C-alpha cells in the first residue's frame, strides 16, 4: 500500500524551528508602532554583534543583499578581481559580477568542500596589472575556513577579505574566535534564510570592525541616503538628506528582527543539536561502502548547516537522480549543494566552459548529496534516513 506524503511524515532536507515564543514575539512586533527600521532591528544587530564579538552589524533584507552591501562598502570596481570558490550559492560571485568585478574561481579542498588555500596562496602571489583583489572565502556547510592562513598569505595591504558565512553563524575559527568577529577579515556576511540555523524568513547581516565600512553598509541598505551631518555636502537640517549613491531598498523589518531576536536566544542550543545529529550520522554512515563525509576534525568548530555525504553512485550501478527519487518515495527529502557556479548558463557565457580546471570540484559535485539536518530532527529519524539510504543505493 502506497504511503500518502504529508507534511507530518515527510522528512525534508531542512526545516526551520518555530516555537510559540517566536510567534508571540512577532505578534508583539505587529502590534507595535514600528513595522520596519525600528528599535528591534537595532536590538537584533546588537545581539549578533555581541555574539560574534565584533564592533558593528548591519541587517539586510537577504543574504544576497548583504553580499551586495559588503561589495559596495569595499568599493569593488570593474578592474578588480574576486577570488572565491565555485562551491557556493550563485550570489557569492554574482553580487560582485553585478559591479563589473571579474570572478576568479579556485578549486576546493576535498577534506572540507572549502576553498583550496594553496591555490589561493598562488593567486595572491601572482603579479597583476589590474585593480585590487577581493578574497571571498565561503564557510561551506558551516565548516570554517582557516582564516589565519588567508591573512598570512595576503601580501598587498589593499586586498580586501569578505567572508561568506551564510552557513556559519555559530561556528568558530581554529584560533577560538567566533566566525563573524572579523579577526582575519574586513567584513563577514550571514544569511537568515529559512534553511539556516536561525531564520528570519529571509534576511542577512554584515559584521565589521571598520567604522567606514559600517557607514557605507548603511548607505547601501537605504537607497544611498545620507543624513549624518559630517558626511553631507549640504547644510544639515532636521528634514534634510542626500542621495549620494543609487543603490536600492534592502531594509530589514521589525517582524524579521523580532523573530531573529527570539531565535538568537536558542542559537547555541540549535548548534549543539545539529552537532549531535552529525555525530549520529557519522556513526551510522560508516557502515555504507563507497560513501564518505568531510573530515571529522572540523566538528568541534562547526555549526553544521548541511549534512553532505559523497557517494560513488557508479559503484552501485545507479544515479543520484534515481537515489533521490527512491528516497522521496519513502518520505525523505534530499538536495545537492552545490551546482558549481561556473556551470550555470550565465557564467558559461561570461567565462566559457572552464570545468576542466576544477577536477576536485567536479569529482565532489558528481557525488554530493545533502541529507536531512535540522533542529527538530530526532535521532531515530537519522537512523531511518540512513537505513532508507542503504536500500535506495541497492535499488530497493
């Protein structure tokens, strides 16, 4: 007898955790005098800044707009180049390309899915007749990049470092500081999309220790509008403002901030539960041949956003699509993170077919599969996922 797929018995690859306190706080915000750009937004920014031990935090309407704001604050231009990974959502590179900046992709490190730092070191050492370099490492799945090594490899003081930590709120560097503290970077971006460890539905944040970047981030967020006296070209007045750049409206609402503040109170609980789930996955998945995970060495530093396994589907004489369909028939959702950015039609038109330059990314992409991972997932459900995966790989 076929099972009917319902929200109750289907295990998605991700799901936000919303409780009654979250709902109560959002309802309170709805009944307040502000719906956007109010005191809750400032309180949420302060909460994230305090958690990350960083001076400034600026909230944005999405992780993508946070990246756009960071690249604007860094004043990336056409003659500049962005060194980044192809193993990310398109916005990491796309937000820079929109500014005319040239993307330079680097292959990945097989142990983490993150940027290959040896390739980065080589590219940083190469002489360039073009403009500045911007390094945009991605903390993939929440696994932290060794930012101290990046800092040590940079030779030009004009090089800008912007961390894409969309996956990594709650992770720590190997030196002990929180990702987002900007100890080894100029700015860090976070995402609060519904799939992330904490959510505001959509939303993003940029952290920095630079007052200049902080001011430019706020300019970008609100249509390039400046109201502060020292930065005005005209005479300051209570009603007066100046549009100094054409940007857009990327403001964060009070409703998002209310949810974000409520979720921040549970962030460490969310992180710990995800680590427990990953530990259970590791123990159970060891029994499956032709399958491996990223290195266990990173677990103590990682706020896991994704549970990515790599499977040699050819060894099972099956395909990833067939396995995903079999799992879905058995009420288990999966996903692939990520299609390499350079494989998307836009980037093929921009860069040509450059797949051959990324053997490690290509090998990873052919085997990657993201299994369910979220706060409300139970340990017995992890066991169900693994047992069902075994059967799906065997064609059952």
